[in-house]
C-alpha cells in the first residue's frame, strides 16, 4: 500500500503551533511513481473540499502497517 502524507494547515496560520496537522490518503493499487505524479491533483481535490485549509508539504511512501494507529 502507498500513503500520500501531507501537512494541512488551517487558515494562514502555518507558523502557529497546533495550526498544522499531518494527514494521509491511502492507496492500495498504485505505485510510488503514480502517487508522485498524481499527488497534486488529489491534494487540490482535498483542499477544494476543506475550505480554509492549505497543504504545506507532501510526500509519497510505502505504508508501514506495523506502525499505523488503528
């Protein structure tokens, strides 16, 4: 599984403590390269459905199911 991990910040307060949080989208049927190429359109969709939030940074990685919180 591939995880698109991104930091989402509420409003324009990216420098304020607690204003940003890590989020992720999980994919079961894509490669890391596909994730990298498709990340920006997916994040644009996420931002469109989450008003007042911005994406500060992102990365694609293999999902480590052993460390994933339930």
